[in-house]
C-alpha cells in the first residue's frame, strides 16, 4: 500500500499527463489516466485529481494572486501540478495545513528547481495565512 506522499506523487503525474493532453487537444478519460498511473483504486487520488480538475480556474486565480510578478501558466507542467495540489489540499481537504505545505515542498524538492520550490512554498504560505 502506498503512503500519502507516494499517492501525491501519483496525483502529480496524473495531473501532469492531463495538462499535456489538454495542451495538445488530445481527448482523454480521467479515470483511465488515473488507472494508468495508480494501478489500484484509491479514493485519496480520486479526491485530489478530480478536485484539482474541478477547481482549476479558482486554484490558478489564487496562485496568480500570490505569484509575485509571475503567473501559473509560466510554470512547467510538473510545477503547476504540485502548486495546484498544494492549494487544493489547503483549501478543500481535511489535510492539516502544515502537512499540505510540507508535502508540496517535498515534491518540489524532487521535481522542481530550487527557485520554483521557494516560489511554491511562498505561495502556499500566503494561501495558508490568508485562508
């Protein structure tokens, strides 16, 4: 059984894939993309992936509010996915705030460069303090 950190990594991969499909106007089925990556049925993954997809315009608006002199569409697909997951978890789940922020920053440490990791941390910190 995967732990929550591993599940978040799978969510990031799924959302990254969906971002690519959207950019290239490739039709897809969300459940099929989830099953390709996750292999097992998992409610946490579904909650995060469907939540981020559902609230994406709102999540991006919040991200843009706190991205100093930047917009989320300038970030790479992986970075976008990490930031959206973090904001979604902070605002719409029962995940403790500090856990949501730490998990996003840990993903960014692995998959993003240092300046983006700091940016993600800064945005999530501002979202948390302005909830």
